[in-house]
C-alpha cells in the first residue's frame, strides 16, 4: 500500500505502450480505449483486496509490467496505467480512491479507483475499469463501452464518490448518501488550490490535509471510516520514516563533532559558540524526532531509546563546552 516514486528510466513500459497504440484524433480516447480493451479484470485478485497484507510493494514500472505481462488487473491497475499514459503525454492526471453507489445502496465492501484528467482547462472523470466490461457470477465479461469516458464531475458523483472531496472537482462539494441522494454543503471549496497544494506538498503533510478534509466533508459510513484508519496508519508510518532519517542526520552531525573534538581541538582554535550551536541544533532535531513517532509504531519505541541516548551524549558535551578551558 506504499506509494512509490515514479521511475524515469529511458525505456519504460509506458514508452512501449505508446509505441503500440494506434492513435485516433482524440488522444485521450485512444489511451482510454487501449487500457479498457487490453486489460482483463482479475476477479480472483479482487477477492483479496481488503487484505492489506496481500499487497506486494512494487515500483510503478514493476506494477505496469506485471499488468501487461498477465493482461490482468484490478481497478487500481487500470487507473495506474491510464494515469501514467496521460502524464507521459503531458496531461495533468490523477488516480482517485473512493467508493461506488447506485440507486439503492453504497458498496461498503470494496473501495474503487478511477482517474481525473484536466483537458483544455476543464476537469473530467474516467473509469477504464467499468468501461472494460462487467463481473457476473465471478466471471469477467469483456465488453467495451464508452459510458465512463470523459464524464463531467457533476454527473460522476452520482455513482463514484471520492474519499477526499477535492476529487469531486466541484466548488460546492456534496456529502454522498444512499439512494443517489447528495447533500450539498453551503460553502465555497477551492478545489483547484487544494489540488495544487496536494501535488506539491510533502507526502506526510498531504496525508494530514487529506484526513482533515475527509473527516469534515465525507459521508460517515463504514468504508470511509476504514479508509481514514488506513490513512492514519500510513501517516504514522511515514512520520516514523521521517524521524529515522532525521535521527540519522543528528547522529552523523554528532559523529562529526566527536571526530573534530578528538583530533582538532588542539590544532585549530574553534569558536565555542559555533560548537554549542551545532549541539543545540542536534538537540532541537532530536525533539522533532520524538514528536514524529506514534505509539502505534512498534519500532518507534526502540528509536525513542536511541534518541534519548544520543540526547544524553549531546547534553554532556554541552556541559563540557560550557566549562572554562584554555582551548577557547
């Protein structure tokens, strides 16, 4: 369930796909039809989608290669390939996570993934999975239809509900309820600015804002609560990774200081204030590390122990430097 960085190698699966597509006048339609007609829905894998531990952590290129090799995929694979193709050709495109509903109920058993693409300054919604065919009696019946190609957001919301309201692509988002009832919110929502911030923000900050928006605007149902729990867990894991990197920087800085202390004190006259500033900076960063670590992360307890030990070493050096010595 991790989100990998995109690979930019010279010969990617996406490059190979683009070479094989027979483009029509409408470029986006050519991409969409290729994805919907080429990939067959993997019914067997779809039954295990709720089991997060079953996800294999692959890079974007590896996922695409697997989909093309097997000619099989689930909704996230359709969305990934279509999104990658659009972005490769310079379109602003995103994968959207959410759930679906019909005239009578919301499907709370499975989440879904689709795409939004900006074309000539306007946003449109695309679902290559639904356009590829349908699942009947645990068998996928491949039958292309263009009903889910380039759908206006105001129409798409009646069947596809994003977890994050920015992907409703509306200035007045709605709370999507059952029986196709959408409750409009009486407040202006600048989704364009939110998307710009989303695409440029550091990952952990993006997740924080996403969680906040979902809690404020989304419908309160079982699948939304599950998604919030997933995001909160991922946020804790991301913050832990940030804490690990910051701790390593602190440890490296302290080792540099110790090396200088052991070899250079007697050879080079150093400003006491510079050394104290270095140690104080390390201490401040160690405090940031602690704040980033959630109690839910088991490895976090060991890291906190390491942080405390390094903090004690730094404090001892601060005390030593503050004692009057001939070195200074």
